[in-house]
């Protein structure tokens, strides 16, 4: 007991090697740097393995602890060692040399002094550890916030772009489909005017980029006792978007022609020209208000747009009338496009031919000279300069109107004659029209651009009711001649093959059948033909430019007469050909599938006239049909105006197969999927 107490109270000092006493100073001096570093980094928690770390002459303490009093409690807390280890792990990483230089010599003294103040040091090291943990947590929180902001900056624009794409992909097509749906309408206006087609024209007058419809209308004032005196004549403007009436202009006589596109320096709105049998009237296209009118008897032609004759920057007009004296056959009258006043007096002409009225048409030669083409059965030409001099007795003001083409002047019959012979033969001329695609689709437009193109082209001439020729404008020679059956409608130019030369779609009827043909514009050879049951009245066809570079042809017929293999002609059943067909169908022909027709619509009404309106934004065309709908009893049928989207009609159209192809290597029967896929992608464009 005394020995134990003596050992407990003994002060630390150097112990002899023979007694194994422990001297802290000696121990500190004797340890090398590697052993000290090993103590710092590999301090054993359970006090084992101390012999391997201490130098020679060191003694073992109870519990494996060094630098502790002999009488200290064995329960030296392991928590303290764990705190020390955790404190070391949280220190910033340093190199071994830094740790050796900064802490090597003073490590044990620091540990010893720390052991003497165990209570205070535990509290202090805990506070430092807590501060370090809080700092790390704050840094992690800041990094998480920074990453969240970065993610937001990336995701927000991405979500906005996605929403924009969805709007473009869904909402815009819905609006397009809604507009396409609204552009299809049907409206009854007045009564049908018999076999004569009513006046029809297209022009945008309300600024919605869609061509509106102008139509001549006849109505009864008293439905109980309809007589000739109870008829009311008017021109009605209809919105192409909804079919609503924009304005109505009452006339005192039947409207024969409606023409649009006349430009006036005093009017910002488009000018519409209304022509009756004895009146010529210009109205504001937006409001229908009269601008000027001119009384002229026996008008027999539409107005021809001329260059400016007076120097007022407004194009002037020319119109054909029957002269008052029976000695002359035709008169040409010049009219101011600005005021409607007559320029000079009518110029009468004695034409030797008899037959259908040809023209008048304006033509500009390559030398820039202007000529007027017209005639009765024959086709004559006279210089616009000569007409102006005869009408006014003065020379034209503008230099362009004073020109004459020497080549054309050399075609005169005699030196004293004013006429240039364009066509004169034993067979009467039936049609003469410029070789320009889509010319008939604008329906008597006075647009300067359209007239400029048509006044510089070659011509299509139909004569003898069955012969078709193309006249070259440079020398008035026939390019070729095609013999056919009697033609009842004027040919329609369009692109059927890929030679970039306009081809001609023609129709002729005989013995209860109607044959449609396409004639090659380059050489006059037949490119396509098909036979149909005659639909009764022959309606003018239409050619529409498509996205393929070729034209689509629209025409009315009844059931096709399919040609069987090895049979060149099919006989129609007796009585069937002579019977009036009840159903008339609108067919579309595209050169990509010559053995296929698309039936767009069918009706029991009798279509009497039609026009094509283009919509650039939708790449679509709208077919305007004016029909006569039968009514019970003997009263005239109702006049029906209908607007139809061609793309929508194609999507619902029925495939009609005509027969086998005669061309080698061409597919005989293209599949329905292939045909539908082609027509679904087809779009239309303005020529």
C-alpha cells in the first residue's frame, strides 16, 4: 500500500534504465520523425501495438497511453480519442512535410497540456468542430442553391421553346383549318338566267388577301306573277370568306360583264367595271358607290385595257359596239379610264367576214408597237395609233403609241388598207385567245400585270369548229394544226408534260358522248384522251398550276366510258346516250396519273360558269361554281353560288380509274395509297 502511494505521489522525472522508469523529455528527444508522424496519423484507439511505434527504452503504460500519470483512471475515454481522430480528418489536407514542420516537435507537449485541461479542451474542440460542420453545411447549401439557379436558367427557356413549338404545331393548323372551313359556303342569289352564263369576276376588295366574288343577279319583284317587267337586275359583291353580301348595285338592265383591277389615281380602293347592253359604269369595289358611268348603245364586248392615252397616269379603255348605221359591221370606242368620258367618236369598220365576234384584244409586238385584234369570222389587226388618230383627229401624246412595227405593217393586204390580215379562210374562226395559262381563271380582269403577259403571247386559234392551231406572234404563222371533232368550248392552256411548252385541254361532244383531250403545245400531238357521257351543257374547263410544276385540269362530265382492252371504241346503250344525265361530276386530272381521275363533287344542279380563286397563305385554290338548281313547276331554277376548297375536296375525292395505260413502262394500276399520298401533298400556286 505504501509502495503504491509512493509511486502515485512521485513526480515525473528520469527513470533509470534498470528500473524501467519513464522520462517524457528523454522519450521526446529519442523519437525520430517517422515515429512522431506515425503517432499523429496511426494512433491506435485501443492502445495496442505501442511497442512497434516507440523507441528503445520506452516503457508500457497501462491501457497503452503515454504521457499520463501512473495513478490516472483506466477509463480514459475512447470518445476523446474519437474526437481527436475526427478533428484530424476535418483539417485541410496538407503535405507530409508541412505536417512535420508545423507540428512535429510540439505535438506531445500540446497533447499533455490538453490532457491536464480535459474539461475545458473538450468544450473548446467541440465548438470548433461545430463551427466547421456549420461552415460545410452552409457551403453545401450555397452550392445547391447555385445549381438550382443554373437549372432554372436552362429549363425555363427550354419549356418556353417547347410551348412555342406546340403552338405552331397545333394552334396554327387549327386556325388554317378553320379558315379553310369558313371559305366553303353555298348561297342562293336570284333566279337562273337560262343557258347564258351570268357575269362573274374575282377580286379582293375587303383587304383580307382572299379574292371576293362579283356576280350578276336577276330577281323577281313579285313572285306571284313573274313577268319580264318585274325583273330586277343587280351586281352583288360577296365575301369569299363567309359568302356574306358586301354590297349590291341595282342596274336597269342585265349585267353582261364584270371586270376588276382598273387602277385610278383618285381612288385608293379597287375599281370595278360593270357593263350592260347600253351602260358602262365604274364603282368603288369596297363600297359599291358609283364613280362614273357612260351610256353607249349596243355594247357587244368586254372592255380592253389600253396604255395611258391622255397622259393622266390612268389606263384607258376600248370597247366594241354595233354601229348605228347598217353599212358598218363594228365600231371601236375609246373611253377615259379616269372619268369615263368618250375620247373622240366611235370608229366604224366594215368587216367582210361573217360569224362569231373575235376580240377585241390588245397585242404588243417585240418592237413595242400596239395593235388591236378583232373580227367577225376572220381576224384582223389595226394599229392603236391609227384608231386614236381616227377617233380624235390628233397624234397620240405618248411616244409609245406613235410606234409602228415594220414587220406587221408589211402584212397589210394593200398599201392603202389599214387592216393587217391575221387569219382569213373559208372556215370561220370560232375562238382566238392568248396562249397564257390561267387567263380564263381571273375572269375578265383589268389587272395591268395580267394584261401585259397576255398582250405579248402567241395565240390559240380555233376555226372550222374542229381545227386547232397555234399562231406565232412574231410572224403570224401557224405552228401546227390539230384536227378534232366540233369544239364547243374554248381551249384551256396548261402544262401537261415537262417540256415547259403550254399544252391545250379541249372538249367536244357528239352523239351523247363527250370526249376530253390534251394536245401537245409543241407539235399538236394528242397526249391524253377520255370519253364520258355528255353532261348536257358544256362548261368551260380550268387549268391550275400546282407545286409539281405541272397543271391540274378541272372539267365537268358525267360517268366515264371505260375503254376495254383491245377495244378502241365503246358503244353507248340505246336511249342512255340521248337521255339527260341527272348527276354531273367535277373531275380533276393531274399529269402524274393520267389513268386516274379524282371525282371532287357531284350534283344534280347544272353548273353554268365557274372561276378559280387562289389563296397564297394556304397554298390552296377555291373553286367558285354558279349553278342552276331546278325548282318545282315551270318557274326558272334558283341561282346557286358555291365556294369549295380544292385541297379539302381532294382529301375526300373518289378515285376513278379510266383504263390501262398505252405507254411502255408506265404503271398500269397505281395503288390507292400511292395516289392518295401524292394528292395529299399537292398544293396550288398562282401562275
